[in-house]
């Protein structure tokens, strides 16, 4: 299964395999169920429940993952840069610092590094929120995804908005070979944490 640099999956095809956000019980997809669907798939969890998202579009390093009821999660180098259709949304996120550490590759971190970005949150029209972020290598771990063990690096990100009292801690479980983010916990807006796990990943070229 291949995707060109910019590929659209038809909405009718996506609708046939989308799963609803659920509360309890949690989704427990098997490797066989994931492989039976002809789509790249990612599990997303919030405090409202779980969903399986399907990759519908790739434009350079931007990946658009689709769920039910108009939910969209946009990733760039594994970082969430936009969400649509959630109770709270990240309308946009723009790195201001020269040298985006996610583009360089988190597997290359050997010491804490900082960068700045501007975030837009809704509802409330909270746009251009200046965010200061520090990424720190935090050791290694073994994680299990659909019965397969992955040896990964853990990178911790401390996030703050100097003009407000907003604070958050994000975590990324990173492939030590190419920086691919297999799993993450990202607070994309105040009170909204997305836990993402790559079930059937799209492995684009990575530094």
C-alpha cells in the first residue's frame, strides 16, 4: 500500500471504516483487525473515549487523520498542529524559533533544547498564544503496540504560556533510528490531552 506525496482517500471509503469515539469499554483493536483494513491507522484517546483515525491526506510533512463526525487531527513531524471537531480545538500551531526540533528529529536530542511557537485555541478566539517549550531526553523504554515490542526513546516536553498560567507536560516515544514518533501524549489545548498510538503507521522520510 503506497501513498503519493499528496493523496486523498475518498470520503465514502473512509466512512466505511471509521469508528465512533467511545467511552467504556475502551477500544481494543487486534493486529489482525488493523491489517484487515486498507488504511494507515492511528488510535486516539481523550477523556471522552477512544477512536481509530485513518490517514486521508499527506501533503509534505503534514498528515491529516480522519475520524467520525468531522473529527480531524493534523500531524507534522509527529506533533499535533491542528484539530477539528473536538470539544476544544487547536486551530493552528506555528514554530517561531529557527530550527524546529521535531523537523530535525527528536532522536537527535542529547541535551535539553528550547523552542517557541504560537498556538490558536477555540472556542474563545484565543489566537497567537505565545508558547515556550523545552524538550528533554528522558531515557529509553519498551512499548507494546498490537503485540509488537518497540524499543524507543522517551522525550519529555514542558510547555508554558508566559502571558498566562498555562502549563503542560507532553511525552513522545521516539524510534531511536529515525525519530519516528510511535506514541505520544500531547495537551493540544487547555484541558484537552490527546494520546496517540500509531497502529499501522505511514513512515515518510525522516531526518
